[in-house]
C-alpha cells in the first residue's frame, strides 16, 4: 500500500465520516458521543486548522484521516491537538504512523510549537507504542478520565511533543 496525505475536500465527506463515525461508535478512543452526518461532517472537517486525508495511491481509496486544531487559545494558542482515524480492517498497516508523521510536519508548518494529546486511552496500546516510538512524552495518568461505550471508565494518558 502506497499512502499519500492530502488536504480534505468536500467530496471526501462520505468516506471521511464513515471512517470517523466507526471510531466514535466503537466508543473506546474518541470523546465524541454522536456520529457526524454529511452536513455536520463537512463543517467539522472544514473547520479544522488542517484535515489530512490518507489515500492509497494504487486504488484511490481513502484509508484514514486526521484533524489538527488549536488545543487552546491566546497564550496557549501555540499548542495544537490532533485525532487520527484509520479505516476499519486496515489497522496495523502503519497508516496511523503515516498520519501522525504528516501531522507533526503540518502542525509545525502552520506555526504550532507543541502537539498535545489530552486523552490517550490507556487501553489503546497501539497508539501508546507509536507515540513512544515517535518521541512523545507522557504527562502522567488521569484515573478514570474516559467513559467507554460499555459504561466503564478507563484511565487516560496525556502526551506532548515539541514540533
């Protein structure tokens, strides 16, 4: 699989919301409770500082995406936040790593200085391994900081990296 990352376009919305909503519906990684529809999805993806779309160049298939936006404002506006989604069935093919690496470059290019993740769920071991590999620093553990779809609470581990 040969992956390129390009900027989101309106025509991406059906597949982008399908990938995004699958992660939301799994209820183990994203904080959102409600799925996106075409209208809210386009507004959401268009409203980010950058939405990157991962495309398999051999098939033209959208295989993942990320959103990048400020984590805060004003005196903390130099810190960004991001979320990543890989198409179900394609996880484990390094698409997530490609998304994160692109996001790090894109964040710096936009002018952010730090990328911070507020809520990496402790049971998301693939993400934890990847962030460690890429040099992210863990900031500790927030006990029971994430409500799983099952109704149980899971610890979260904030991370950051200098861009």
